[in-house]
C-alpha cells in the first residue's frame, strides 16, 4: 500500500543522504510524522530539505535503547559513544561506584550508566546551561537521580571533596582545520563548542580532564575517553605522561581507535 507521507519523506531525504540511508532515517521519522498535521509536516519537510538533522526535527534520538530528547543545544549522541558506555558497563559490575561525566550534553552517558547500574552514584557537568536543562529533563523522564551541574573543565571552580571511581568524557576533539571535512548538516546545526578545538591545542581537553582526574579519582579509579581516531596514540602518550597506568586504546566495531581507558594508581 502506498504511503504518501513516506513517499514525500523519501523524496526529500534521498538527494541528501542517498536511498539506503534515507530509508533507514524514515524508520525513525515516520512514526512521528503520521501524528503531525499538514502544517507540521510541511515545516518538518522544509527543515529536512535544508539538511537539518532528523533528530532535531523530531526532537529525539535513541541511545543505548533509551529515548532521549535532543535540541540544537546538545550534540546528537553517536554509536561510538554507545560503545564507550558498553565498555564501562562491561568493565564495572560493582554495585556502589561513584561516576562523573564531563561535557555531558544531552546526558546520554550518565543516563545510560545510571539506567543500567541503578546503585551507582552518578553526576555530570557541562559548560552549557541550555544543554544541562535538556540533560535534566532526560533524566527526570526515567526518574533517575543524577546530579547535573554547570562547569568549564578548562577553568574549573569545582573542588569535590569526595573521590570518584570513574571519570568519563566525550570531549571536543575535532581540530578546527578539519571543519571542511565535516558533513554539512553537522556544521550547520550541531553545537560547535561540543565538537571543535583549536588547531594549536587539539588535546587540551584530554590534558585538563586527566589533570583533574589525578586529584579526584580514588586509587585504582578509572578514566575513560572517546577519541578522535587520528589522535589516539597522542592521547595515549599524554595520559601515560601524567602517570596513569594500564592506558589502553580500544577499537570500535568498525575497527577504528575510538576509546581509551586508564587507571590512576
């Protein structure tokens, strides 16, 4: 049976994403689109035709089987970040761990961790007040007790008294000089502060977060990062130079060097 809404969506998306990807995207959009009135559908098609990410158009994305609200103030959660969460959950089965996510955006990492480890004490920070509002809303939707607070890790004023067992971060790691290599819909719509770093200091967030971790992790505590595959070895060298042990690069499902774990002794 012909579906005019589906046909219109495919007609709009195929020139932008290609037929196969357009069909995949429609699986997520169609259940929402059929609920919209004609004006809402036209507005959505206009936004999609301008390469706006479909997640922003429908206002949600699924991360680790959890539905999350996303807005233009938050980075759209990626599959690589799901793999980072999976690595942490696989490595840590203890019931009472204390975790901090730095640069939380939509709250995808702490929410997925808390959802799967309800007894963990989880907190998260971000420089963006608007992103934090989204993260808080996402946590409340699942009645998850997570402490969110605003902080700039490059100029942090926070001095936590309690020690942490895990610090995790998916920090900005794309040098500005690589902007031209990014897809148009990412450049035009996703928050640049969550994506890019200055060319002269591509590792600055890794350096500062590692420095913070040295004074805030318990002995034997773990540090986890998502990586730019092209900087993976440099990040590993930096973390080792700061005194961390068992510094390990982990490949994602595509065989790319996208995650790092380390232990503070």
